[in-house]
C-alpha cells in the first residue's frame, strides 16, 4: 500500500536553488523513492509568473511521486499542513549593502515566516533554513515560532560538509563515497571550521584517518580550510551565479539523513540549536557533527578538540554571538 | 558487487538544460539507483569557465554514484568511451534568424559531432538528441556516423509525451501516474501530433479510455493539441527562459526506459529512425509509440489511425521531409 504523501514547502521556489531543488524532491531524492510528496512553493509577488512557470514544468515532467503542487505568494497557504519546510527565500546581498542592511532585511522576513509556520505547519514540522545568513535566519525563526520545538529548526551546513568530503577525495584521488566524518563547526560563513581530525577514508586495508593518508598538515590546516570556506565565491567566479545544484543536493541530503537516519558509523554536519556542547555558545544555531535516528538528530559527543581546533570553534562561535546581537538590534 | 560505471556524455553541459540534467544523472535518475556513472561534459570554449564551475559543483555535491567527471571543450576527449550520449548542445535561434540559418548552423555541429562519436564512443552507444531541430539534428548525426547503428540514434519527444500526460491528468483531476499511452507522432515542433486515441486512465473500476472520461472531443482535437504543441512557448513566457527542468527530466525518462525497459502494458514516445511504419516517411527521425526491452526499442504496431489523425501524421511527416531537404541543401 502506497505511503501517504508528505507535504514539503520550498520558499524562494522561483529562484535558482528552488529550480534545482524541486525536481530532486519530486524524484524522491529528499525522502526516498517510495515516498509520495506534495510540493508547496512560495515566492514573492514579483516572481509569481516565474513561479507559475516552475509549477507548469513540474506538471510537464509527469513525476510519478508528485501528488500535488501548490504555487503561491501567500505565506499562510504555503505553510498549511507542511511536514518539511526548506527556507530558500531571503534577501540577497546587493553591491553596496552593509552587513547590517542584509541582516535587517532577512530578520524581518524570518520573523514573519516564523509566525506563518508556527500557526499553519503540521505538528513536528522539520525546518531547514538555507538562505543566508542561514544560522541567524534560523535563530530568528526559532525565536519567533516558540511552539515549534527548537530541535526542529536547523540550518544548512551540509553543503560545506559535502564540499569538504569532495576536497579530500580529490586530494587523495579516492571515491568521495569512501570519505566520511569530516565536521563543519559553527557558522555557514567564512568563519566555519572544516575539521578532518576525525575523518576517515575506506581503503583496501580498512578505514584510515585522513590526516595519516594526506600526510600534509600544512595543507589540511591551511589551504584545505580556506578552499572549503571560500568555495561559494569560487563557484560564483566560475559560473557568474551562486551554487544552486550543489546547495539543492545538500538540502536533500540534510533532510534525508534527518528523516531516514544516518548510516551506521557515519555522522553528518547540521546547524542545530546549541546546548553548549563543545563549549560552543548556547542559544545560537551552531553546526555540529550529528547522527540521526527515528527522525531525531543527536550531537556526537566526546570528540577530542585540539588547541588549533579550539581556537577555530571559538572564533566562529563569537561571530554567531555577534550576529545574534546584530539581529536583535535590527528588531528593536 | 557494485556495477561497472557507465559513461554518459552531455554536450552543451554548461547551459540551462545541462545544469538541470547532470545532478539527475549523478543521482541515478537516468540509469538506476545502483548504477555508478562517469559524466563527460562538453561545451564550447567561451563556456569553459562556466563548465568548470559545473564540475566543481558536482564534486561539491559528493554524489555516491558519481565515479568521475570529465569537463572539456575537446570533442574527442568528450566522446571517448561513452555508452550514452545526450546531445543538448546546439545553436539556439536568435531574434532575426531565418529557419535556414538555424538549420545551417546546427547541421555543421551535428555533422562534426557525428564523426567524433562514431570514432571514439563505446560500441553500441545510445544517442539522444535534445537540441533543436532535434529530429533533423539526429538525422544528420545518423547520416554522418554510418557505423553507429541507426536504431541507436534517437531524439527527444518524451517531453511532449510527458506534457500530454500532464494535461490529461489536470483535465481529469487524476494522478499523472494513472495516465498512460498517449502518443507523440512526428516532429518535435509545432507540427507534432499529440494523440490520445489509445490513451487510458487507471480508475477504481479499471483502465478507461481517455476520450471516454474526458467527454470533450472538441477539446481533445483542439485546445489539448495546441497546448501541448505550444507548451515550450508558454514556459518561456512565464519563466523568461526555456524549459530546462522538464526537458532534463524527460531526457532521463527516455534513456531510462530505453535501457531498463518500459513497464508491461505501457508504451512511450521516442523519435526514432523511421522504417515507414504507419505510412510515415522512411529515412527521417520520426516520433512513434515504442516499447523497450533488453536495451532495444520496438514500434508499437497495429494501432488504429482515424482520418483526423491520418492528416496530422502526414502533416508532421511532410515537415520532416522538408527539413531533411533543407538540411542537405545546407551541406552542399
């Protein structure tokens, strides 16, 4: 007997990431090849015609798993009954804008969408914030949707996590599926800390630590980190557009692992509401290594943090605390 | 034991359709969730940096099934060892261009790519031409790659087929997965004939003919046909861009059904080298209803063609014959 459809909201659905993401959702990449879905797509009125074009294309693709499409500019209609919400919509930084301006615009958006979600989403709705500043947008959403459990509000650092896996696989000339357990700590920004101290590679002679195989600590502590931190800019330089394909794919990975569980022995990175683990600041959305089971994430505890890493974890934590203060100042 | 990777070429890979298509291929939508793939991506030198950006994003997505990526502007490198070739690259019509100009540009492209494929692709390479004029580009490719079996060279009308399924599902308010066996006859152009005379819908009381359920022959013989024929233009009007998502998805469906077989009792539409079935002109690439098994397509024979349909089949056949003549005149 076929499963009941799951309702998935995508905000900013008329944009680049939305256009890459919705066919992935409709093909079962996000929730499994046997899970029917209904897509709720939201965008702003200037994008209404383009959004309708996306809906038309979804109909034209005759996806067997896609049991309905709602395309709307009304946040209430968009949020009604959703089980999963992927918040891609936000105000992009434009040339000449100050950080405070971007923050201010996005804080208002996420405050108002928080209300709509809280009042109209299905119980236990899982939320993934993609739009930047992702961690702080997610925090604002959490603060203004108090009846949504804090554990259900996350932000995307899986893109950075996957980028880190990719860089290691290229460095070692191994299959990316053989690399695991990198960690992205902290903010989805240039202060993120891509940490390979617990990462491993499956080799013909078993799992080996990445550091041991790479044999180049200078690279791992230097260029590797900056490459992952600045990869977004490198993609923009090459494509003249932001990452959409890889961001959409990472969003699917984030939700899929959250809902269906992480494989045995493997963790992933998710921006989650911090409980102060690893001396990260509590009360911000901070990226941690997590495992997932039965629809719940759990921070992997007890990993050794060396001095080099400690500084990095603290730096990104300080930035998140500052962003939180800035966000609150925009609201008063 | 894991399967050996299949090498898939995408030409025009830096463009819109390519960007939608490559993550679908890398996730197993085209060849199955257990089939590793190696992507070959080709584009022209002006797009080299953007193409490299796409390669970077494919690495960043850490796709488990993606066992390699080749991004190149060299057609020989691109074609070497490929088992599946999806030809998305072509010269788009620009404002003010005459049909003969578009034809002329594309004919030279497909002539030269024919040589490269013939000399360097793996034996039994399956070819799907997407770039318009799809049928005639595929014909040129066939004519100039004589050692590629004619049956291995096809063009995409699955997009039109899926669009027709979508229109019926919307008209009847049923799930698109319950509609089947529409047919797209002829040219992937505005002379295509979307035929529902043998199409059915699965209802609680079994399979019913579409005509019987729709009860509106005027619509089926009129607006339904023109809607499907002109859907591409409707998408451009809404999105300000061509269909990419739905075209990419249809390309995956075309290859998947060809390679893995069509479901029992179901046919699909493919542009294939005509043997004169249904009195279509022989020696052009004409879209027929086909079933697929063991990697081979077979035209569904014996379907009744009424007078209305006969005229439509002939009209689109005539256009294909004219395109063939035009293409040859461009070559001499």
